[in-house]
C-alpha cells in the first residue's frame, strides 16, 4: 500500500530538502575550505581538526542555551512560525557571508552564527511535525523528510562541487568558487522554506498572554518538573543525547578526519555524496521494516550499527576504507534520525511540542558537543587522531543501554 502525503506534509518535507543542503555543505566543503584557510595561516593538521571540533561544540552549546527558551515562547499562539523565520534568515545570511571571508578565525566565527541559526530552525521545524501530521503517520512522514532531504540535497551539492572542483578551469580562485557554492546552498535552503512558511498554521498552542516571555519561562520550569516525573521521556532524552551525539560527531567530522589523514579531497567528497544516495532508499526501506517489527527494534539495530562504524573508523587509513565507511553511514544515518524524531513526537504532549523539541534538539540535532569535544581533546592529548575517533564508541554503548530502559518504561506506562 502506497503512502500518500497531504500537501502540508509535502511542504514540511520540502524544508528537509533545503536545510539538508546546508548540512551537507557543512560536513563536506566547509571543513575543506577551512583547512585551506588554516594551512595558509600555518595551523597544523591536529590543531585544524581540533579547532573545527571546538567550533561545532560551541554551536551546540548555544542551541542548548537558547533552544528550550525559544521553544517555550514558540508554543504560544502564532509564535512558532515567527521565530522560525528569524533563525532561518540568520542561518541563510551567515551561509552567504562565509563565502566572502579569507580569515580562518572570522570564518569560524561566522560559521558558528550560521550553524546556530540552522540548528535553531530545526528546533521549530521538528516541533511542527505534531501540527502537520497525525501520530500514526509520524514515523513515515519523518522518514520521508530525511529520505528526500538526503537525495534532494545532492542537487545543490553537485552544483557546488562542480564549481569548487572546476573553478580553476573557469579562471576562478578558491575563494570565488566557495562564494558561489555558499550562495547556491543559501538560495536553495531559503526557497525550500517558502511553501512551508506560506501554508503552515500552528495547530496546537498555548493561548497568548500579556507576558509571553515571563510565562514561557514559567512553563519551561514546569516542563522540567514534568520530565522528571515522566521517566520514560527523561530516559529517552538521555539515551538520545549519547547516541545521537555520536552520530552527529561522525557526520560533522568525517571530512575533517579524512583531510587530516591526508586522503584525496575529491575522493572524500564523492564518498560523502555516495552516503546521501545510499541513505535515500535505506531510510524508506527501514521505515517499511519498522512498521512490521516496530520502530524501537530498528532504532536499536541502528545504534548497534553505529557502534561498529565508530570502531571501524579507528583503523581507517586509506581511501577505500573511507568509501566503505561512507556506505555504512548511509545505510543507517537517516533512519536513526527519522525514527528518533517521530518516536519522541509520539510520547510528548502535543501542545508543548516547542518546549519538548527544544530540549530534544539540545541533545545533538545541530551538532555534537560531547563527541566533537572528545575527539578534539583526545586527538591533541595523544597526538593520534584515530584514538580521538575511537572514543565515540563509548557514546553508543551508553545510549544503547539507556534507550533499552526508556522503551521498557514507556511500554509499562502505556499498560498502566
């Protein structure tokens, strides 16, 4: 039986196509350009990897501080779309600005601004899921978003890649090529959001009052108290914090790791393009399997697969190894994200989706703070990048144990 999406669900999915283009650029071309700027400034490979990791960690910290508060405000009637617009435009403007920078320190600073805008937009985008669809459709709609996001992001990425790799033959400097690539991505990202901005209406909300911000803080305080009582939600968030931190660390630092190992730049980019292509059918197939065996079982398989991927990355030292890693990531990357998002959407109060997804996105949607910091610190302490990467496996072990406990508590809560 074919799944047919509503017009609003399609427009929601379309934003995944747009924001995934920025995410793709961040995990591929951004670190390569930063490496170019860093080399010109005389920065070592180990320090380059560390600085990139620290910048990603700062992005997550900023979203962690702002996300729940903005989410609480966004739950107020007519506020969700307004705040979504603001952070979207910050991210798009930052993306364009990056193409005009030649200083590595300024590049990192504006990157943090753009990535924070992107990550904050996802807090509200994820929270819109409860407004655009029904609980029984969430797994499939969420999976469709990630699936089409992966394949759709390939269009601006291929265009950007063509400009970056072929810029020399066109008489373009590295900076000029990057400027064009960043503009292509920013325009694609912005245009994909327009249909959702036009048609989205907040279905579940809290009535507006004279003191919106003050009342939002009060509600947020109550939400923290509620989560302590709802142990299945609290444990899931804790589990998600660990395993998705590992997932996003691998996504954010794969290219930087390959660059630091001295692997061919073109090969790295093509391998990560393959990840997107593999992810498209994989998300759809695993979602179909989840309908038969249950989404929690498929999520467990995905976490175990990532544990293996982290251990495999320890011994990575050739281009062939990187291609194998890219395929393995593509098989599970979209599914672990999609089913985590929809599972959370089904266990929270719909009228507080902004607040709850603000907490959810602290756990790593924008970037991985714990994982990237672990990789950066361990790489600098040991002088061996593969040791830093191997520490990520610990995050998946902890996440797996906590997720199993959260599922059991949720099942018991439903029975009682």
